[in-house]
């Protein structure tokens, strides 16, 4: 199979590339290396079945040819991370919306219909008060904190484009709403909670929680996420559907901080700071984020294999093997 991965040098994208190369597929990655990293794909470069183009998905001249070559496309290219979103909202809006629509337009105009997985986000649920999020639930945004929600708005736009192209042109598109994916190669630079907690605990720094830590999240190991995306792409009944992808086990961020410190056998204290102090601007956070996975399970039979403790232990072991202290602060 020919697999095109936009944003393939990023955290999830590089794992998708690894996964498909291990299955003897041919993989073509395009990434502008803005939030992705060359180091993520460097071990793959000697594989004759792997090709990499450093380019921006919005302007890349090779897109039409690459789409025409592909049997499956994972559209992962996006500007991500709360800190990045707050710092450069214009880039977020332009890249996330225009890049996604351009991929779909290339599929339609090329009269080629590969499987397309579009990476959306649990952020689209906004301030929905339900204890768990179902794909049919209402999307709730407050009128304030507009920059905070520009990433979610781009993902809603991508979903709408996907649904429109699937309905009008019969394109084979699945929208995957990803919930807090964690694992090897994720970095805390842009506000990712688990890698930052792990670095802080392993290196003896305070484990820093934004807000009061009562906000809850559900974390899915990237190796489970990749498997779920593969299953969705290969499932004809998923065509044209929006599907939650994640792990439905929930934990409060303050409990996550303690869990990481305990698993690392670290004496690091848990330190709480305000969102204003953390970001330099007032920040409106959601209180919980847990996926209802009924649809994913019904379509694919997917069940997560990695527990949160398994993932944390793996990340602690990897951080100790690197041994480079990094003093970062963290969001939940």
C-alpha cells in the first residue's frame, strides 16, 4: 500500500510512518518541520520504502502527484499546542484550514479516491457539560477567549470540509477526533502535559500544574492511536463518519502529577500556578474531556492495549536514558 502522511515528522505522524513501514508499505511524508522534527523521522531515511519532502502543505507543489500516488492519506499537518496557538493564531487558522481543504480538493480534481483520515480534535467539544463526549453532542464555545478557541474552530472547519467533500463527491473520508494522545517523541514545549510532567519529575524539578488541577483528561498512548486510525481507514462503514479516538479512562491533572512523581520515585513537589502566570494572558480551560468510544468499538472492535501507567513508565524509562535536564512548566 502507498501511504501519504502530511505532518508526518510530527509526534503522531512519525509513529504512523513507522507503523506502515513495519507492514512493508511505502510511505511518503511531507512536513514543514515547524512543530514536527527531523529527528523523529531520521531513523527511517535509510529505508528504501520511505520518502520525505520538507514543504508546507498549503503551498507544496508536489501535492497533486503525491495524492495521485497514495492509496491512503493521513492528514496530520496542523499547528498544535496551546502555547503555539496563543502565540501565532494567524498561522493556526491559515495552515489548519487551507491545508486540509487543499488535500481534499486534490483528491477530487485528480479523480482519485484514496482512503483519507483527517485528524480532528477533542477540543471541538468546547465547554460541553456532559460527563463524556459523544460524536453527536453539541459543540459549546463561549464568546470570550477567542484566541484560545481558534484551534478548535479550525478543526470544526476541517470536519465540515470533510463531510461536504464526502457527501458531494463521494470521497472516502473519515474524521477522527483525537483525545490527548501521549507517548514517545511527544515534547512539552507547546504545553503538552505528560512529557512535561515526566521531564520535571525525572530531573527533580517541581511538577507544575496550571490552575487548581481538578480538570480531568483521558490519555491514549500513541501506539493505540495509530492502530485505531489504521482500523478506521480500513473499515468501509466508517466512510463519511466522525469518530472519537482515544482511551476512556479519566484522571484529574493534579492526580496525574502525583502519579508521574510516584512512578518516577521522585521527591519533586507538586506546584500550582495560575493560568495568567503560565501564559501571560487570561486562559479559559475546560473542566473535563473524556471520549465515549461506543462508535469506534462498534466500527472496528478497537480496545486500548496501553494503560496510563504503562505509558508513563515507558516515558520515564526513555527520559532517564536521555538524561538531559529540561526545566519546563506545564498546562493541564
